[in-house]
């Protein structure tokens, strides 16, 4: 939720060549300060492990939520990963 922490995390990931995206920024702003809508920093599936390691090493690992459980039976890439590939922003 802290905009400074989000900015710091994005800078760490950018320096490592990991693309990140902020989700729910507008909804969080409209919500005001009630914290019902949390801002989320997202990375594509392929970069998740490295991103988590970098953020833990930077001392902000405690801010991370648990990873999203993997989908059963290896059903393939997520919607976001597919969208990024279609836009030409495939993982490094």
C-alpha cells in the first residue's frame, strides 16, 4: 500500500531487467484511505521467483504476499503472460 515501497520495488525489479506492473492504482485512489482496495505490483509468472528473491534481498520481502497457487494439471501460461507475449513484451 505504501507508494514509496511500491516505487522502490519497481526500481529494484527494473534494474534487474524484470518488467513489473501496478494493478488497481485508480481503484485504490478512488477508495481513499480505507484500504479496501490494495495496490498490487505484478510480474509475469516466469519472473516471479527471481523477483521475490530480489525483493527479499532488498529488505522488503515482508511486504510480499504468498504466491498465487499454481493451477492444477499445468494448464499453461496465465492471461497476463499471454497478453504480454501478444504485445511483444515477452519475458526476458
